[in-house]
């Protein structure tokens, strides 16, 4: 057989696959704190609405959907965005089979070999391998823990070159939970637009804001901004594998061509489930209740870290599902393995997200009740002390 494509090289090693392989045989009493997978079931109205739509749509519920997504869903997404403060039309929306598919599709559509992409450090683990597998080069924009992991617009200006095609901004951020808003966000977007650089904004956690408010980058430019979204966090249905992108219409047309060859559209049945959710007037109250619930869990995680891991350096996250805390480990992947095998707690290593914070760990606080979160962090602190960290 001929060898596999060399483009797969950057994708072969993943800390996620490392953790998942260790989880194949789960130790008794395991506390799962590694994945941002909500443990709150979706509202029953979503299921009831889906049942009604399946009856209404008949065979269409099980047929191929248009590559861009069901027209009714694209309009419902646009209406939802407008209600939240982003002026988006249905023609600027494409539904994707998961936001991770959306991430790959956007970068595939934008990048040529030799292009440059600015990534923040830390950032979501998927971006670097994808950029490099497409033959482009990553340029790092460092973020400082002491500055709340905020990107510096002036530092960005030093990184943009004629080869720069895009800046990826995960906002709210995974893994740090930081939120970029106001003048800082405007300055970043406007400078990128002036330089002809796309701003790819990953908005997966934009409805999970505990302190402050979300600011759409789209408000600052409808020419430069491409936003990637998911329904895995709100309403919390990751198994349906539904996401969406909104952006300039020429980008949407390119994604339609790419989607027609790459994945042939998202599941009709999953799209109908999301349509039922977006048509449910009670979703606003449901979102508020989820934010209140996760805020209490975040507070429990922060209190526990301060009590059981007092040497940990972190920023209390105003958004999202995670706390990213630096413990100064020499090898965070080995530390995660030890925590799993000896302390029965699963976390993610900082090396999955950062070149600069490889000694950090990421825990999620959305998968368990506060008392379980506290016990998990207690185990972390106990294990760190046993290996001489902290």
C-alpha cells in the first residue's frame, strides 16, 4: 500500500486521545473532569418538539438535507442571533455536522500552503494540528495569566505579515474561560480587517457568561468575521453533532461547495431537534437556569482549588466550562496519567492547549454536582502533594 498522506502527521498525536485511551478501563470511583460535556439533560420541550416535527415532516425528517442546512433552521438561527445582538441573515448561515467539522471546513476553505494563522497561547487544542496539516504555519500570540489571558492588540500588530490569512479567537475561551469584549475586541477586529485578515471567532460558550456580557465580534465587521458555533453546550446535546457558521456570503458559498464534497450536510433529524429548541419560547429561561447552575459549580471549583491546591495559579473564569490552573508541572501529560490511575480523577493536560503553560491542568466543572467537584479537587491536591508539586 502507498503511505498515508504526510498531511496527517500533525494530527497523529493528541492529548485527547491519550486521555481517552486511559479511560477505556475506568477505575472504580472515577471523577470525570476532563471533557466539557454537560450532564444536564436537554429540556423535555426539545424532545416533544422533535416528535411533533417528525410527524409534520414525514419522510423529509429522514432524507438528505440541503448542504447549507434546512432553510427553516437557518432562519431560526439568524433570528436567535438577532435577538442576542448580532445582525445576521439566514443567507449568512450554514449548518454543519458539529462545530468541529465547521472549524476544519473554515480553515480548509481559507488556507493555502505557506499561509500563516495567528493563534493565541493558550487556545483550543484542535487549531494548531489542523492549521499545520493544511500546510500553513502557526504564529503564536502569547496571553499572560497575570493579564487575565487577554490578547494584546499591540502585540498582534507585530505578528501580522503579508502571509497572514486569519486570526483565530476562541471567545469565550477554551481552556481559560476569558472573555474579550469592548474596546479590546473592536481594536483587534478592526486592525485585522484593515490588513485583510479574517477573524475566525469560535463562539461555543457565548451563552455561558457568568460575569459581564458577551460582545459579538460580528458587530465590528461583517466583512472580516467568520463565527463558528455549536449546540453541544446550549442546549447541551453534543451527541446530535450539530453546529453552524455565520459569516460573509462568499465564505458561505465556499463552504457549500466544500460541504457538498466533504460531508453532504448535517443530519436532518438532528437539525429538527435544534429547530424545535429554537422555536421553544422557554429557551430563554432555560438558558438562564443553566447559567445559574454552572455559576454555582464554577464557584465550587474555585473554592476547592483555593483550599486544596493553594499554590495553583489561575484566573477565576467569567465564562465557559473550565478552570485552567498552572501547577508548574514538568510533564502535564504524565501528571494527568498519574491522577487518573492513582487519584481516580480525569483532567486535561496544559500541553494540549499551550506551548507556554505546559505545566497547567484544565478541569471542567459542568459534569458534576458541587460536592463531587470538591472531592475531585481534593484528590488532585492530595496527589500533587504526594509527588512533590505545590
